[in-house]
C-alpha cells in the first residue's frame, strides 16, 4: 500500500535536499500558504492518485526538456493526465524539436532526480536560463499540486501564488500556452 501522511501546513522537521529546504524557506519568506504530505517514493503520475485525494487537488506533470544540442532548456508544466507530444510543443512555441533532458543534466540544473522535477527549481541560480512553459489548462486551475523537489514530498498551493508571487520572486516569467 502506497503511504501518504496526514496533511501538514508547515515545513518538514528535516530536509532531504538543499533544494527542498530552499522551497520551504522561500514560501515562508513570501508568506505563501501551502498544504503538504510526505509519501513513499512517487515516480509516476499513477503514484499521485492517492496524493491528489489527500490534498484534494490535481498534481501537475512537470517535464524537463532540451533541444538536440542540449543547450536550450524548458520546464514544461501541464495537467497530470495529458499526454506529451514533442511535435506539438515545438510547433506551438516555434522552437526546434525537444526531448527529455538527460538525468545528469536534470540533476545538475534542477537539483532533482527523475520524478521530482518541480517549478521550485527556479530558485536555483543555474536554472536561470531554463524557460518555464505552463500549459494554459494547468495555469487555469485553482490549485497547483507539485513536488517539493523530492519524490516523497508533495504540496498544494494556489496557482495564483505560483504565477504572481513565486515566479516573479525567482525572476522567471512563464510562457502560458495552449499545447
């Protein structure tokens, strides 16, 4: 049985990574309220079903993409159940064809492993060059469900707080697009 903790409205007592610590410090500094759960390691969107129920929201799908030369990077956020099409993404944004970035580059730039990609990596200086693309359907949701930078911590935050408070704090301007 997949473990999901009770719901908390405060930071964990101990942090697993420096990114996770930065997430909670930034949210506290910005006075952005959130709810969170701790879980068994969740990697797939199927693992998120119980998390969604516990937090009464829909988890976004966050993909780290790059061009063939691996010198242009995108953090693409969409609805959890929506299939990804590289062709549609590239055509809609008028960019060269993209694919999933290698795990090592993801670790170096986002300080996360596969399954934990998160918008909160925008806090990191090495992520300054990553373009954040948010599917309009995800941007239109009331709540934003995502990883806290680990595969065992998940949060519910108002989407408006992500778009209008958190991202400006990180000096990122997202592209909202229907893809």
